[in-house]
C-alpha cells in the first residue's frame, strides 16, 4: 500500500454537494466509458477500509481496459448516510456500495451472517463458507430481494474487544455501560446489561467518546484504532473481541447494473473483488502487528484480556441472539443452518490445525 501519514488516514472525503439523487439513474457515458459512483461507509483514504474500495476500483478499471471508471464517494457525504449506503444504491443515487452488511440488519437480521456474527467464523472459515460452503449463493438470494449483487471485498480478520475508560474486569462492569458496537454484538451486550450504541458512523465515534456520550467503543483493531487516536482518550484496550472474529466487507452492486454487464465484465468484477478480499486481510495482518507495538511501547496502552466469566456469559447470550436472527422466514433459516453447520465442521478441523499449531508455537516462543 502507498505510504500515507496518520493525518491522511483519518482525513474525511470532501462533501459532494449540489447533485440531486435523480441525476444518477444509470451509468454516465464518456467516450465509450461507463462512469460509476461508489458510496463508502468510511472516510476517503481510511486504512484497510477505504483502501480496499480504492484498490478494487483501480483494479477493475485497469482489467476492463478503461471501459469502467469508478468515482469513490467517502463519508460523510450529503448524498447518503454512511450506514445507509445500500439505500443509496436502491434509490439510484449511486451504483455500488462498500460497507459491512451487518449495518443492514434492519432490512433483514440475517444480513449479519455475511459480515460477522458473535462467536462466528474466522476469516479463513468465512471465506471457506462463502466460496465453497454455499454462502455466496445464499447471499445472492438474500441481497437480490433488495436489488443488490454482493461480493466479498475486504476482510479485517479477528477484531479487538475495544476501548473503555476503565478496565472491564467483571460482568458487573458491563451493567449500564454505553458501549458503541454494531450488529448482533450489540444485542449480546444488551443481554448482559449494557446500553449499546449502534447508530454511530465511523467519523462520529471519536467525538462521542471524547465528549463522554459513550463510555466504551470497539472499532476494528490496532491498525485502525491507532489512526483514530483512541489512545489519546484512554489507555485501556481489551481483547479478544467476541463479536467480529473475521469480518467480511461487502461490495454491493446494483443488480440492474450487474445484470446488464457482459459475462466478461461480470467475471472481471468478481475476480477483482476476490483479489481485494485477500489483499485486505493481508493489509490488516501486516499493519495490526506494527500498530500494536506502537500502541503498547510508545503510547503505553494497557492490554486487558476479557475474563473467562465474561466470555462464557457472552457466549451463552450469543447462542440465543444468533438463533433469533436466523429464525425468520425460510431463507433466514436456510442461512442460519448453513452457517452453523459450516461452523461446526470448521471448528473441528481448526482444533487439529491452526488452534493446535498456535498452542505449540507458543511453547517455542517462550523457550
């Protein structure tokens, strides 16, 4: 990735004003080139999130030999709310969104399964389910109801438990805690007595924490959290996150647009999205490691491991929360059953593969 300073990381995109939504019913044509608009839930140039959308867009433009040009619109933006970019595609304001689909559980609770659910699949497991476990076909079926063709286009890997103004060492510490957290993770914390805040977009989190409107927040991990500067407000950083063990970012394309593309361009779009899904995880893996070292050694951040008591209580609550999300119509149940069956299989394999290896590797590191 091109080196950018931290100010660039957190810079928000310029607000694009004076353009009516009705101006965007179809791709604009310029010298045989189709110009598309992509709405992000993130600020422009934000690490790991906006950079994923930017790499995809550039790759797609080059691979189609300039037949498509994608104009990226970051948040905040007068044309759309950061957490309602799917609506922007439905309304024709833009052609594509880049976001996390758990923001759209108001449309269907099972949207969360295609981003992340508490105690769910890791990044590798999630990709296995999506590409070889029937997940993509179910995602297509769900998203088609809202006029969207979805692709996995970015992956954060395991996320951290978040920041709070005091250490969270017991279940009692969560009682009444105003904790910013999205998706089904918010429902789990609510079951434990917390007061989750779910409606804050990326650029609204830091001001809310600084002003005391929330007591704690999770975001993603060291790479993004260092860029945001949460360590300037509190030094208490918790792990591991239970709510997002491997979060997939979504490229949501207008189905009308996608269906009108040639088979060749459809295949190119899919290949570019899959490529970015892999690049995105690599970006987070490399930069989380570096950022964590800076947070601990330079900024004296204190690391707090969530207690077994908390994890067991959260796990029990998550069983009901996740099952409820998948208990709606027939499609919801199909998605829930497919996801949970794959989770059972992959957990058994991970026990003998990654999990066992990491335990043994830790023995060598200590010697």
